[in-house]
C-alpha cells in the first residue's frame, strides 16, 4: 500500500492568510493544498446545494473566496515542493480556451506542481449570469475537458465539436509535464467521467463507508474502460474517520489523499487567527504525517 498523502483545504478562510498557510504547510510536511471555487453568492438560489442534507449553502454572502488559479500562483511563488489543486473548479460557466491559458500558466509558474480538479457546477445562476446555458451542461463539460487537455498538450491544434469550434492554434509554452485532471462528483455519470478521462477522483463530504463503496465502484469502472493499471488518485473529504485508526481505515479503503482542515479539528473557525492555524498545522503534522503510523 502506497503512503496516503495529506492535503490542507483552505476553504472559506481569509484571503490574506493563504500565503502564510502555504509556507507553513510545506514546512511541516503537507503534500498539497486544496483550493475551493466559488464565483459569487446569489441572494436567492434556484437549485439545492447537493452536498448538504437540506440543500442549503454552508457559507453566506460575506464568506471570503479567491480565484483558485490565482491563489495557486501566489502560493506557489513562496513554496518549492507543495502541490496545489482545485477542489474543484466549476467548469460549466467558463470558457475552455481561457481556462487552458490559465491552467497552463499556473502549471509553468509552479514548475508542474498543479493539478486541475474539475466539476460541472450546481447553480443555474453561475451558468446563466456568465452567459452559458444551464442545459446540456454535462456534455458541454465533457467537451471542455477534451479541449483543455488538447491545448495543454502543446503544438498546433484544432477542434470542431458540438459546443466549441476553432481552427489551428497554439498556446506556448506548454506545461513541461501533463497536468493531472481530477474529476469531482458523486453521481454515477460523474464517476464514469472520472474513470474514463480522469487521473483521479475527488470527493465532497462523505462517510468512510461511502468512500469505500465509491472507490470500489470507480475501480470497477476503470477496469471496464481498460484503465485499471493506470495511476489514479482518490482524494477524500471524510466526515467520520478520525485518529490514527480512522486514517488507517481510509488508507486501507484506497484513499490516496486525505483532505483535511486541521484548525477545524481543533475547534477553531474558518476565520481563526493565522498563528492559531499555523499551530494546528504543526500539531496535525506531528500526529499524522510524522508519527510513523503508515510504516507500522
């Protein structure tokens, strides 16, 4: 069993803390930073948020967000080994050529320490108010992923699809290594997308049992697509597996990357002072990253 990695999520925290969190996370041994995505807060929502029991959002109009690609560039500038990935960027309301330019830039500026976590987006407002239809969003995102991968691979390319159409073009420089794509979502169609075109799958909040079941399903799907032997990451946000024994359970279930918010485990809020968050990062690292439990 390969070592389970640890990622610190910076969801809903003050923007002016991000750079210092990145520095500290790298110093204490975290592998990655997970960067959330939200375009705006609409006063009235037309659809339920899919990851809470009652469909309500876990944030309000004053909750801070920053564009995850810009955050990755800023945090990458003060680190040298820490990886960054969007968790996840909602593609449906965006343009694939513009995203290809941005993702390629971040990959180059961070020396290939960037992974692209992608999803569709759940809010009709984010589509319509950004000038993109909400209808056929799944098929459109499938085509977007194809376009972005094509452009990032380098060289002169063209594309003629149902939603996007362009003649020969090239974006330079191409990233020195392929940018990994991590597909989010819990539905069967999302799992099939991850198994078919992803380098990994990333969860929202799930129980350990749900994660184990989903990982097993993804492995079945990957085999059906002939990709069982290819490297694949399982990035998990688990709500009920704690302590060394809980983390061992996750690793045994197949989780390759455990996404955590250490200060929340210490009873601190998302807006806790930066020094308290740094202490939480160090304490978490001592307890899990450097404790040697994965060697036992």
